[in-house]
């Protein structure tokens, strides 16, 4: 892949990725602020500035490697977590769920907006129309991947925090204890299981089953709903 091709590919992935991750993280901080905790606000994390949220490995290198390796079919990444002091929330258990849900909900909203904006592409011309269309398509896909991924009930993902807030306290405490190991479970599902499957000649692509396939279904559903 030559430099021109790399730059061309990067130009239609960078903006969607940065917007998806930046607005996801800012949404956590904004909802926490509205519910009583200004920790993220005081640290400058309730902002549209992507550089306040970027983790060099999780936001840049890891998603790029996965996108290129999978031909754009899979993407996994993470930003710097938004700090939330749950003890300062008005109703900690309920509000923890709302703060956690804000990120995936934002990604879902961005996916719908991206799909709806396709109606404006015919009013553009030539290379500009193609570039905008590719950005919108990638934005739709990336936001749905992030939405579905983050709803998996595995701490430290948002879905894990939602589950901790909804489960009875004894079960919630057991699930919360898994947070320190959760990232290893996720990375194992993304990288190690597919590798083992290839060696054994068995499809063990758990990431696609749990994230890619639901995201593809949602993509078709949203396209239908906005009239594409």
C-alpha cells in the first residue's frame, strides 16, 4: 500500500473515529455533570476537543491496525476513561446507569444522523461527493460498532457498569470485581480466540458474533428507517 493510498484511507476514517470517540466520552462527562458530579468538567473532559480524550494506543494505533487488517469490517478501541465520582451523583446506582448509557446512546444517535445525511450527498459532485459518502458510511459503521461493543455487560465497558447498576447488590458486587480483568477478556475475544480458531480450522470469531453481526443488523435497520 503506497503513501497516497494510506492517506486516502486515513482521510475517510480519521474524522468518523475522532467524532465517535470524542462525543462518546464527552457525553459521559456531560450527563455526570447534570446528575451532580463535576469531576470530568473540572478536568476539561466535557469538551469536543478530541485531544482531551485520545489514548495513543487505544484510540489511534489499535483501531487503525484492526481496520486495515479486517478491510474495515472490525474496529476496537478505547479513549481515556472519563473520571466519574459516583458518590457525588444524586442517586448513585440509578445515575451510574444513566452516565454509562450516555456513551452508547450518543453513538447510536450519531449513526442515525450519519445515515440521514446521505440524502445530501446527491447535491455534491465528483470526488467531494465520494469523500463525504465514504466518511458518512464509515461514521455509521464505527458508531454502531462502538455502541454495540460498549453495551456488552463486561466491566469496564459501559454495559458492565449498566449491569452493575441494575443487578441486585450481591450480583452487582461480583460483576464489579471483574473490572480489573475485563479488558483482558475483551482482548482475548478480539485477538486470541480468532487466532486459535484459525489454527484449529474452527470459526471462533466471537467479536463478530457479538458485535459485528448486531451492528450490521442495526445498520440495515437504520438505513431503512431513514429511507435509504
